[in-house]
C-alpha cells in the first residue's frame, strides 16, 4: 500500500484521514485488477476457445437452420446417386448373366448343327424288288459289279422269283448238291463266294443273290454277262 506523509505543521481532521484511506484503498484495488485482467491479445483466443460447437447424435456438427434445406437436398442427391449406381451395377450383372446364357445357347445350337445326324437304316420291301435293291447296295459297297436288270433277268430264268426253289433233276442234284434259291446256287459255291455281312443261309434271298453275283463276277466279269445256266 502506498505511504503518504504530510508536513508536521499540517493537522488533519478525522474527515481528512478517512478520505485519504479511501483513496489509498481505491489505488490498491485498481492495481490488483490490472494484474489479474488478461491482455487484449489473449482475449479473442480465450473467447474463441470458450465457444463450443454443438454436435449431433451421429457425431457430426449440427448445421444451422438456415442451411438445413441445402444440406438435406445435397444428402438426397447423394442418396439418389448411390441408388442409381447400385441399379446400374445390378442391371450390368443381369445383362452379363443374360449374355452368358445367350452365348451358351448359341454354342449348343452350333454344336447341334455341326454334329452329323446318324443316317436312318434304309428300309427294303420284303419282296423280289426289295431283295434285288438290298443286294445291289451290298454289292456296291463290296465292289461287286451288276445291275438291277441283269439280276432280275437271271432270277426269273432260274427260279421265277421263288427264294425256296430247288432243282432235284440236274447233274448237281444227282451228285447230292442240288441248286437252290433265287439264282440256283449250290452249297459249295455259296460257301466259297459268300459275301460277308449276309446270312450263312443258302435260302436267304439277299445272301443267295450276292453270292451268285460274286461268283459270276469272278467267272464271267459280271452277272449282267450271264444269259443262260451258269
């Protein structure tokens, strides 16, 4: 506290003493206030640090009411963009799956087109015409010459088209090996000139024709060259 001194000749009354004490007390209070008060440079920082921004339940700062409309619109735009992106991705996946299915279907169709169909077995009628035609196909595959007319002409002369015809009066019959079948073939000749793939049965029409044509090809060049008993 500051000390005040008065000349010894001056006499202070009680009122003067009280006033002096009040002045001294006010000076001390002012000095203490200046010491405790923060400087002007620190005041803004202190005030700034004392400001606390409100935080929402999601941990993000609460937006002022006047910006809420803009932020909501921006949020809706982002949500719509994400939704559109998911839709595009889903459509891409569906399109890719559909394309793969179409490719597999095309590949299966191409394989089906490329795969050769098994030829249906050729059907022949069970009569003289069918027997001759079947025999001709077999003869062609084996390289045995002969024509429909050549076979038909010799068959009609030898057996009249009867697959079970048998000759019991010629030399072969007297020797115990009668001529049999459509083209009147004896058993030894049939055994020698039998065509593979036909039945081992002398009375079988197709087997009889092919064996006789095979024999005639070796001896006469072709069944077409035979015009009498052979």
